[in-house]
C-alpha cells in the first residue's frame, strides 16, 4: 500500500484546499465520522473536510460514542485518533472489524506513535496521518480511501444483487436447466406429490429436497433426512419405522422412526437405490398406504408425509438389472428431477466461487476475491465432485490465501496441473502407420460392438441400431471378430 508523505506543515492553511477542483464531477455525499478527544483538533479537521461538498462530516469526542454512532448510522470513512480516554482508537478499529461495518478507518497520531499506527494498520486500519496534519496529505488519503470504499461498496452491492437474482431457496444458479427446476419446485409447493431426485454425488440433491420442503405451503412438519446407504440392513428398518421395547437385544425402550418423526412434514430418503430388497417391499407398502408398524409392535401407525427420494444412480437402470423393484420405482418416480452436474453449468462456477469465498471469509474481514487467473483454472476443471468439491476447494483457498485475491497457487495442485490422459495404445515406430491405424480401429470397433451386445443382451437388431449400422453389417462384424452372442444373453 502506498503511503502519503507525512511531514509537518501549516495547521492554519485554508480549508478550501481540501475541496475538489471545479472541473471534477460531483458524487453523492459520503458520510465521514471524526473521532478525537481534542476539541481544537477535532474542530479544525471538521472544518477542513467540511469544505468538500461531497462529504457530510460528523465529529465525536471519544471511541465509545463513535461505536454507538456507527451502530446507528452507516459511515464510509472513520478518521480516529489513537489515544483517547474510555475507548481508544485501537478498540474502535477492532469493533469495526468484528461487526463488519462497511467503514474504512484512517488513524491520526503524533510523531511518537508511528509504531502504534503500524499496529493499527495490522488490525485493519486503511492508513495513518501524523499530526500536525498537512492538508495535501489529508486530501490524498481521504480521496484514495473513498475511491476504494466506493469499489468495495459496489462489489458488495453487486454480490447482493447476484444473490437475490440467482438465488432460489438457498440454491444459486444462472443455468436455464436449474431455473426450470426452480419453477418445478415452485409448482410442487401446493402438492403432496412424491419426488425423485437423480444426480451425481455433490450436485446438491439434499439442497433441492430442502427447497421443495421450504416452498411447501401445506407442509407444517419438519424435514427428516435419512441416508439409506449409511445404515446397515439390520438397522434401516428400525431407523425408518421405529421399534418397541424389547424388539431386539439393544431395544431398551420405545423409539419413533423417521417416518413417524416426519409426520406432517417431509421425509428425505437419500441414496434410495441402496435400500436392500427386503426393505424395498416394506417401503413400498408405506408409500401405498401411508401406514406401518414399529419393529416388534402390532399398533398400526398412520402418517401424513411427503416423500422425496434421491439417488446418484439411475433407478431405471437398477430396475433393468433386477436390483430395484419396478413397482417401488414407479411409486417414487411421480415427479422426477434430474440435476445437471457442475461441468454442464459452467456459468455457475464464478457465482458459486464468490458465494463460498464470502461464506468462508474470516470474521470481520472482507471476502477474498478470485483473481482472473484463478477463475480460469476453476472454469477449466471438470469437477467430478461437483459443487461439494468446489466448496472444499474454495474453503482451502480462503485459508491459504494471505492477500486479498485468491491466486492459482492457492488452489489444489491437481486443478492447475491436471493429469494427462494416457494413450490407449503404444506408439511403435518400427511398424508402418497404416498397419497401426487398422489394428487400433479394429480394437476400438470390437470393444464398441461388445459393449453394445452387452447392453442389448445379444440382440442383433438393437445392437445394430446403437451402432448406427445395418443388421447385416453387425452380423458380419460379429463373425469377423469371433464374438459369441449367447455370452451376452445374461
């Protein structure tokens, strides 16, 4: 940070010297708070600053009064003496930082207090002025501080507008597909419809489930979440439906299950694709009848719940593989939401990165800015872990960044230096290129047809359709590569 030259000067210089030149375009008034227990110095500084028509100056005699005034009104600039009774300038700076007030602090000090002024800057002050204050120094520091404050205020305002414009129930996105999901969630607010959310790990399935619950106008109960993949089969039934005392060895008393706890609200079944086959039948009954018995009990309990299920795998594919009941699938798949991965909504990366930078900013400090070079790295990454991975990356960057801007070196190394994909074959210069091309194409063709036969369980017609070839061509290639169709029937 550049510092103005601080030297002794004439304290009685004309006040008009602080004012903007006539040709400078006027700006909206900025509020300035002067804090000094010396009435003469306070009056002189107020006169100097008050000559600028763009400044509205308020003068106060001690730090405690200043804190009270700042809690009631917003000030762009605070100019404070360091040594004052009751509450000194250091304490005032700490309070401004702690409460996150959008005020830039400049300190004034005598020549013997330079070390204290440097300490004040370390605590968060913008700059310092030595007494007696020269008009040129005062004008230079104030104008520079107000310019930077204007930029900070503009960034804060833009961030707030972005949050308001692109936020829906705590979900941020500019993506058209996500906006269509927002609209669908709004339409679901007045219904009890069962919802199935499919999407890769880290895409925000639980956030969408919470948005559906929060948007509901007829659900007054709680949102109760259960991760079906995290519970062993022996505990899942008890977790979902509860148990009676003595139902099993460790059942010391009656316990309500998640369905019962969610009565009047929403139950969120995360990773529903991992529910064991035996439990799928019991879950189907609850979805059909909205009633169940606790483990070890005979009392029929009726519940009024909305069911939202989520999975990172395709339930339709699990049904085809015989791993998920088809009737349960259709019970869950009343309204389906497909969440796009982050790589398909790249326009959201800057928005989300800015949001996480603000979320993980240390208390009392402004959020870190993402430099253009770092943002370029973020935009080029494929994000296999989706939003959760981006949040982790930004949290790490906020911790490791010492300056105001996150640079590429503050990001994980694997983002800046991605691993190059391996070649699918070895380059052998001792062989002619045409021979190598023919062999590579043949290997690729064989693998492609094998995968298509596996998908169609050896059905030639459907395999030909996937390959965009005629049935006759596929039959010829199957014979050419010696593939056994019967091996793909199972």
